[in-house]
C-alpha cells in the first residue's frame, strides 16, 4: 500500500484498494469458501478490507492473520472486521480460494518460516490463489525471491501501475493474470514502462495515400560470407514486411550467387571493402549488421565504417561479439539512435559483470545504455530496452516459440525496418520487440524463424485497428 498521497489518508487508500480487489475477484469468481491470509503491515490491512467486502457480497470468508497488525492503519482495518478470524493454518474449514494479503511488494527478505511452509503446501494443492499487489515472497523491484520460496498466484491485483516484479522473471511467471486498478494515486513520473502498443502506437509509421517506396524508408542489411547468408536474408525480409519501402542486401562478392538465388523483392548490391560499404550505406536510413557476419577483422571494420554514415544502426550478434576485447572502440563510435540487440551471452561479452552485479536486468541494461551511449535491447523471456537518458521498457510477455535459431535476426530486421520509416529508435525497439513476440505467439508450436516474416502482416493489421 502507498502511504498518504495528495491529501488522501492511508486508511482511505486501504479501503479503496480493498474494494477494488473485491470487485476484481467477484467479476471473475462465484461466491465460494475463501480464506484471506493477512500479514502484519498495510498489505494485511488490505486483506481485512477484502474479507469484509467479500462477506458483504455473500461469500463464506474468514481471515487468517500471520501476525498482529504492526501499523495503525492495519489495526484500524482489523478492528472494522466483524467476521471470523482463525488461527494461522488451524481449523477444519477448507477454502477453494485464498487471498494472499501477507506482504505484497514490501518484503525484501525471505518469507517467515510459517509463511514459507504455507507457500510450499499450497503449491501442491488445487486452490485458486489471488495475490494483493504481488505474491508474497517476491521483491517488488526485481521479481526475485530472496528465500527461493514465494506464493504463486492465479490472479494478482495491483494498484496504479505494474511493478518490475510483475514483468521480470521469475516474478512474472508467479503472478498469473495481472490486473491494474486505479485507486487515486498520483502518477509517479517513472521512466520505466511496460512495453505495450499504448506506449508507442501514436508514433507508428503508417503510410498514407501520398506514400511511395522511398518515402517509406531505405534499409540495408549486411550479409555474411558465402556459407553464412541466411541470417541476413531473414533480417532483410523482416524489415521489408515491417514496412520499409526499399530493402537492399549488401553482400560480399563471394556471397552474391547464394543470395541472388533466394531474393525477390529485396535488392542485392555487392561491396568489397569497408570503404565500399560506407559509401553504399550513406544512402540508407537504417542498416543492420551482425547476423552471421563472422567474428572477423572485416566485421569489426565494417561495423565501424557504418558508424561514420548517417544511417541509424541495428548492431546484432557477431557485430557485438567482435568487440569483446575492446568494447570502448564500439561505444565511442555509436550514436544515441543506434540500437544494440544482444542476448545474455553477447551482453556479458561487452558489458562484463553488469548483470552479475545488478539487482535485476533493468538496472544492468540502463547502465549498459549509458555506457554505450546507445539504445540497448537485452533479449530474453523478459526483454528489457533502455535508452541512455534512463528510459526503460520491459517486454514481459516473452513467447517460448521464439527460442529458435534465426529468431533474433528477424527481430533486428523488424526494428531496423521501423527505424528506416522514421520511427524513433527507442520506440522502434519497443515496437519491434512487441511485434516479434506477438508473431511468435500467433504461430505457436513448430515455429521456425523463416515463418516469422510472413506472420508480421497479421500482427500489423491488428495494430492498425488497435483501440
């Protein structure tokens, strides 16, 4: 529970919060035997309000306090509760729904032993769990469990906005459905957002009746050598599907034939040196380099050559790892509209120790973005995107079907395709991550990376009619 805010008393906020949770519960479940587990703080106070609200709506409900209220507001809420109160874990009444109002976001230490034992027991039983603010045992800012034990909810009701733990793993996987309710709290002014279309859709680069292919942006993708061409073609096709008007695959001479055999709408152009590449990229709005580029001196030189053009860059895979011995050489050349898209291994190579020393991924990626002077997108089940100015977004809904070779190459292409059309790079990275996940879920089992570009039109059509 938030403390007194904007002239609203803690007790008033507690009553608002409790009533809001009751509304959500009653919208989803019929009346049934319910136990409300109440902790000693204001989360427990919410629990007494919830119990009273369920009782008023005809539910068979009782409170089970873990400890006596430790705050004046929680004591007032308990005093107003006129229903049954049972000793912790005692009695012969069996609930089919349990409300976890023990600690919420306020716990930064392991669960007390009785609560930890209850969490373990309930994890083995078929009972509906509803968490107030956050399943107890998880840290609100990290999604981690300090004692490796936490409650697991089917439904979590939180207030004003999601917290990091609702979208970061492992917390995200323990919250079930997360419902955000408004109880009149003032905006917190945070630079952290949950990645969703509402955050960037008004900046999306839809064409209009006057659009032509060059107005929709020119994207280039740098191919690998003769035996490593597929990844770049995946990126190029994804960028084309994302709306870039003209897409060119820039290819070393030895890779021209295999690339030509597989390309249709994507154009093909050779380059022989980093200087050639630079001249070609000068005409582009965005460029992707890295997918199957090779861990070679040529990749290092090509990447640095691209940073001296006016194109916004998406730097992925080998073009990241090739700088592992001197990341500063890359960082000193980047602009704030460039995007790095590492997975965890690549991230650790150029930002060594950042993840290990951070309390959670958000802090690590923010630090990395400041260090690089560019946008950093750390891929994973809870993808985090950070801007050097401190803005960050969490793409908490990762699709397991995207765990397949080439998926990241498609993501790089989608982001660069949006950037080519003039979309702000941070917004493009956020939109690309969301679109990529939606496409993965749209296909489901059996997905391979080659499927993804063909799924993008269906996701974009849904976006076009959003809201």
